[in-house]
C-alpha cells in the first residue's frame, strides 16, 4: 500500500508537468526592424487614410484604416 501511495505521489506532478508543457504557447521572435506604412484610399495614392507602425516589440499600432494601397515610409533595425 505504501508503494502505491508513493507511486501516485510521484506520478501526479509528472503528469501535471507534461500536461502544461503540451499546451504551452509557441514563442515568436521579435521583428528585426521597426517599420511604418501609410495607407491610401485608392491606387492614385493621393489621399492618405491610415498609418501603421510595427514596433521592435512586435506590436502594431494603426491609426485610420488599412487598405490594399500602402507605401512603406521607413524601417530601422531594432
């Protein structure tokens, strides 16, 4: 009976550890550079309607709206 209790006492933490490691989120690398884009209303690129910045931490900040008509403004290394 003691061996059974000892085995259960060792098995429970091991199973909990395996269960949590199986569902751990995958790590993503931070971008190598920070960039800024301007977004325009149409293919004439005459009316800017939005701006986006991706920071070195990987966050993206958007003001206005994102459209298919974009121009890269600047990038610099992180």
